[in-house]
């Protein structure tokens, strides 16, 4: 059995080789086998509402122009000129009918079609020397959306996004569809941290255990109604399909009373009642659980919380969406968006945004607490001793792999998947088992591309014809 097989076997049983959080070879495998296949979030349709609107986003080193064409279609176009490889678009966002390469002036419509080529006749002999018609910027191999969330995959044979998300889509609706109009985004804020990308994804997926220790001061200053951070253990963790998260336990009351408890005004409560399914409403109204943080594999996370804002006893809920964009084995670029129901009252939107900045913006109180831990973990994982240590991620399991507490029954929890009350690392194990599954399966040869009508070798060999 190879060293890699041993590593993945340890991960699956919840004993995590510490060096996976800062290792060049592991990161190489993630690039080759995980991010070459998985669906990766790159933006939301509300960021590009009008024809010509675009944002530039990355999947590791690959830059994409995510644009809405004049035909209103959303596309993700590889941000590289067909001529000499210059980035076609260097602005982060904007509105343009065309993109013009600054190197030699080739220009493209916002649907990717090549339309301008200086001195076409003199330099190339016109169409006889270079056939301009039909040439386009290279599209992302796969693009799909859910509730306005835009994903791309580097795998042209990726399963449909809805199938990939599985039952996690049930929980995504709490964050992204509180009314028929869905959400609108503000941002993203972007910053880099000297920490491995997996740590944040795991933390948001299910780590309620750190809250009483890491975030004690945030609770003690009265930011939340609950007087003790230990109240987190009364909630549950859930994992379903390709993602999972945590919940808070709400006080007794009706559905309406519980939604008002976390700060939603009646007008928004009524829309939620008309938009969510009976089962989604029952998770809150019957079972008394409200979603908090969550992660969809591999690197998309969500936050839902309701701190006090300004000098008031009232709380205001906010939603944040973020990606953990790997830069290297020891560095991550965080992209963080504020999300809010598009039909929410304007005053609610303003106060909710303030709550987001206070807690999980780039200088938010929770953010600063968390990053200090993650940087320390990553630094320590780089040493030789980390290769001798397996981190214990078996919280919630007995030695024979039986669970410490049974999962909630259908009568206790109306959502799909498995849910457990109390502290446990069920979700971190689920996420890392998926990580192990991807790393175990060798990548197929990279596709060859056809550049300007001439076949050219890609990174590792397969042929694709334009």
C-alpha cells in the first residue's frame, strides 16, 4: 500500500495526518484531482444583472470573465487572448460590450466571439490566412447555476450541479431563497490569509466546539442574546448530499415567533412561508432549529447569524457567502459577499449589512478570532514533527465507530441527511472523506485544445476540437 493510500485511509477514519494542512505534494494532488473536477462557485447572477455586466473570478490559476451577453446568457470565458495569451480583461468588474486585448488589440464580444483583428488582411492575408469567423474565447468546460449561484467545473463531463449538490440544496434555500426573487449580493471583500484553504471550509461546515473557546469574548460583550457560548451545543449539525452545517436551537414558540426571534420582520416572514417547502418550514417551526454556518464541498461556505446592532436590544440577521480560494498549501484568498433577500425592506438591508461587517467582514470580530487559530495551525503543520502526528477528528464516535449519541429521527428533524445534537466532528469527517475520494482517483490526461484552428498540446495530452 502506498504512502498516499495510508494517508487517505487515516483521513477516512478520522485520524488526520497533520501535514495535509501545509504540504506541497498534497496541494499538487488537490489541483490535479479535486479542483479539476469539482463544481466551484464563481459568483451570483445579481452581480451581473444587465447585458454587458461582468466580473473576473479565478479557479486556482485560471482566470474567467463571468459575463452576461447581449442575449442575456451568462457565460464564463477563459481570460486569455487567442493570439499571444495576454489577459483580455484586467478590471475586476464592469460593463462592456467588447473586451480588447491590450497587447495587440484583438477584440471580442462579451459572448466571447472574436470580432476585431488589427491588420487582418496585411498581417494574415485575411480569412485565407486566418479564419476569424467562429473563433471565440475558450469557455469554461462546464457552467451551471442554482438559485442564481454560478458555478463552473473544469470537467466537461461533470454531473449536473443540482445532482452534485444533492440534498444540500434543501439547506441552500435558507440562505439563497427567502422569497421568490432570491438574493442580491454586495462585494466581494477580498483578503489573503496565511492558512490552508481546508481549515476554513471544515470550520464553517460543522465546528460548534470552538465557539465557547475562540469566541467567548464576542458573547461576553453582549453581541448576542444568549449569555453563554456553550448554548451552541444545544443545536445540531447536519450533513446531506454534498454539504453540511450547524444550527442554533431556538426557544419555544410558533414558526412566526421563532423567525421574529432572530430578527426577521413580518413582511419577510410571510414571504418565507410562501417560498419554503413544508419540510423547510418545519425545521424551524416544528423542530426549533435555525441554520447557522455551512459549507458545500469543496470550498464554498455560508454564515447566518443575528447579532445586536447599534444601541438596541433588537437583533438583525445577516447572511454571508464566501469561498476559500487556494493560493498555495499555506495561503488562501478569501472572497466574502454580503447576501440579502432581494425583496427585503431597504432599512433591513442597511442594518443587516452593518451586522455582517461587524462579525464576518474582513475586520469582523469573528474573523479575527478564527484567522489567528488557522494561521497557527498551518505554520505548525509545515514542520517535520507534523508528519508524525495524526490529529484526532473522531469527536462523536466511540472506539467501535458507533456514535456517542444517535442521529435525530424524522420526528425530531424534518430535513434530509443525518443530524446530531451536541458537539461532534461528523461534518468535518464527511467533508474530508469526499476530499479523500477525489484525491484517490487519478486525473485523466488534461485536454488538448485547438488554438486558432490548429491543434496544440495542452498540459498533458488529450485532444479537443474547437
